[in-house]
């Protein structure tokens, strides 16, 4: 049964001034952010702090995941200037930790992997002292494509598992659970920090969540984010349950006890929320 009324702990204030300033900078460089396109509830907070998660490969996704607010359809051609524009924006924002994600581009032979690599290299050249995190699609399981990104040497490769195994046919019909786990294994085997995240409140059970954690631990995953699913519109999957803050705290403790080194778990937690602090925590824990 769908739930539409949000509990008090899910109320957020938006700051139109902070959002307007960041949007002006991004539009001047023809850039997009997942903060805007995915309707992230944290965007005012992040924009006010002059941070953002860059969205590359355009702003139209070739997949139709039923939880995601990003536009679906036929994407446009890649912008060859996009990697340089991302680096320019990151420099203007004085970012010490840079997060770059993308739409899924199954129409491209490499899924956009080389474009990711170009963006990483442009960032390294312009901000050599900053750390870089990329949140990548599954590249349809292409090891060659994944290796293009790995070879560019970002500090963190994130790939979201998104939900528990049993819900994949409904939540991510064009994705594959085992394929995503294998991607995370490859990232860890390459010696990079591996990161993933999933949503709760879509109808999963507690045992589903614990089983998923075990699967992630088996890949060697270093970092995990757990957040509440929020329905972007009436055309998206409904919320089945609002998970309490106490339950999020319990999930964090369980994941840490199972061996995941860094865990952020809470109603408003998203993949790149407080990503700079997460990176610093990993470095301090070396």
C-alpha cells in the first residue's frame, strides 16, 4: 500500500537564493547537476555550501528506472567541451573533493566511459590537489569500458546497487543485480576505493537489507550510503514505507559490524551527500 504523507523528519526548507546562484554558474558553462535533475532534497544545503554533483553525458537517460526523476528518452550528442567545463566549474567553486556522475548512455559503444576518463583527466590537470569521485553506470557489463575509467585513476568509483535483489525487476528492470556486484568487485580489485548506495522504503524487508549488505561485503565494498526513497512524481513508484531515523541508525551499525569501512545512513542520505567528509574519513582510517 502506497504512503503519501511525509513524516515530520522528512520536512526540508529550500533556499532559492543559494539555488539561483549555483544554477547561474552551471548554466553559464552548459552544465547539469544530478542535484537538480534528480530533484535531490539536499540541493539547497549543498548549493549554499558551494558544492554540487556534476551530471555528464547530457541530461537524458536511455533507461526507464521507475524511481528516478532524471529525464528519459533519446539523448543528444556528447558535448566535447563538457570535461573542460566541469573542471572550470570545480575550480571556480574551489572544490577539494569533486563528484561526477552521469545519466546512463546505452546508446554509446562504451557507455560514455571515455568521456568519464576525459573528465577525470581534465580535473586532475586543473585541480591536482583535489580528490575525485565518480558515480558510474554499469556500462552493460563491459570490462573494457570500466577499465577506461579505472585507468584514469579517480580516488573513488561509486556504482549504486540502488535496491535489494528481489525488487530489481520492478525498480531497475534494465539493470542486473549480479552485474552491479561484479562491477564493485572489479573496482576493489583494481585498488581503488569502492562505494555504493541503496534506497529503502520500496517494500524491502529487513532481511532483504541484511542480505544485500552481505553481498556488498563479499565484493570488498569500502563505502555505503543508505537513504529513504522519495517518490519524485505520481508517475514513479510509490513509497511503501518511511523508515525511521532509529532504523537508519541500526542499519549503519549493522553494516559497520559486517565490515564496511564507511557508512552514511539516514532519511536524507544520498550517494554524494557529505562526500568530502566521507573521503576524509577513509584517508584518516588508512
